[in-house]
C-alpha cells in the first residue's frame, strides 16, 4: 500500500501517548496521516489525549492495549487497512533495566516480535522502529555515523535496542515482506510549543533536562553536574540534544521513504540528531539565557557508565530521509520550560 498525504492513511503508533509518541501523532496528522494510538499507559498518562485533542481540534483514535496482547493487537490491525507502524512502546529506564533485566527483555523484545508476526498477516509492510544512540556506547571517533561499530551495551535497556535492530534486520533478510527503518535517536528534549503536551517523567528524573526543569520550578533544591573532568572543552559531558518536534517529523520522513522503496523487503538505519554536541554547562547557560533563571548546581563525580561525549553525523539522514532539524537548543529549552510551568 502506497502512503500518501492526499488521503489519510492509518498509522499504528505504539506508545503513542508517550513523550516522543504524542509529538509524532501531531506530526503525522499535520502531514495528512491518520494515527492510531496503542498505549497501556504504563509509562504515560491518559490526559495526554486531551492535550492532543486541543492541539489538533479533534479526537485521535486510541486503544488502551498492552502491545504484547496478541488478540488485542490483531483487532487493531483488523480495523485497517493499516499503512504502517511506528513502534515506540518499550520500557526505557536504564537503572530499572539493570535491576530487572528479564522484565525489559520480555517486554521490549516480545512486543517487536509480535508486530513482525502480525504485519505480514495483515499485509502491513512499513515499520519505523524507535532505536537509540546507546547502541554506539562511547565511540572511538566523533561524530558517529551509521557505520560506526556498535559496542556492547551498558545496560539491558540498551541491549534490547541492539537486539531489536538485529531482529528486524534478520526478518528482512529472510525476505519477509517488511520494509523497516530504525531511527537511532540522540537526546530528545523540549515540548510542543503550545505547552499542551511534553515529557512527564515519573519519580526522580534520570535525564538531565527534566531534572533541570524541576530545579528551575523549585521542586528540587539543586542540580548535580556529574563529572567536570572529561576531555571536553569545559570538562562536562557532551550530548546531541534534538527538539522532540524535529524528532517527530523525522518519523514522517521515514514513513515516506519506506513507501517509496521499490522492494517488499527493506531495512536501513539512520541517526537522528542535530549534528552538534552541547555540554552540560552549555545547556545550563543556554537555559539561563532563555529564561533568566540562574540554576543552582553543584559539581559531582562521574556516574558509572556515562558516555563522555557523543553526537551525530547527520549526513545520511539529510540525504536518505531528506530530513534536517529546524529548531535550536534554545528553542527546545524554551518550549520545555513553558511546558514545565503548566505542571508546577
């Protein structure tokens, strides 16, 4: 089935109420597609649907389903015709994955296996998989390209992403009628500019920006900068921060590439980042410039397993996906802060 923005075609979005998923739902509708959200709300909130309704001026079809429920997922596919799947749904807390590895392997692998079994059954060819730059570990050379060797994962969570990539590759190699792209995200931040949807971390945020936002909002006393003796210009770790709306739009680009593929079995991987790294201190200073808030922070020791620096070479995504980011680090932090203020 060819994808076209001229006639709304259905795209199943697993984990569609989550941080990246909800923003991708907006991008899909703006591009003329008809997303179908599948989410069990184990790591998201049903109120996201209200935010989406306000942004879009309409309801979005959604099903409260565990992506490992074969019968329920089969019903979703049977409601088709389905033009493609974007698979976000996965457990993603690195620390928890170390403590409960089997929970992560069972959920993250089984949900993908089920999709790859159901898609040919219902004639659905196109799959975009949510992968991660964690598959690169600490690369020997920067920036990382898609041919940069994958290194052993630092956590079971990271390993599930690498294994899922391999499962998709092997499935396509076996001539299963599936066309798939894995998008290796770098560090998504920000929120929709309306401040109606954004990131909803549970408990103590493990990622820098959500924690920083809670400090700025007065919910936490101070931010700890983990490591200031790295081999970087200011000694702090460097990451490639991408606005979540840019990342969302990359998924639309990937779907269009899959639709244009001249084969029934196809697989490729793309880095999705800005192509530029920003240090922790640079991010803190940019936040101050955007908001006027001087964040209290303390310098602390490195955290085990943290990568010193990583950022993407985006040449392949620019050429192969016709995708480039449009939004700056300052834009992302301004949108994230506007969203945080709605939570305070």
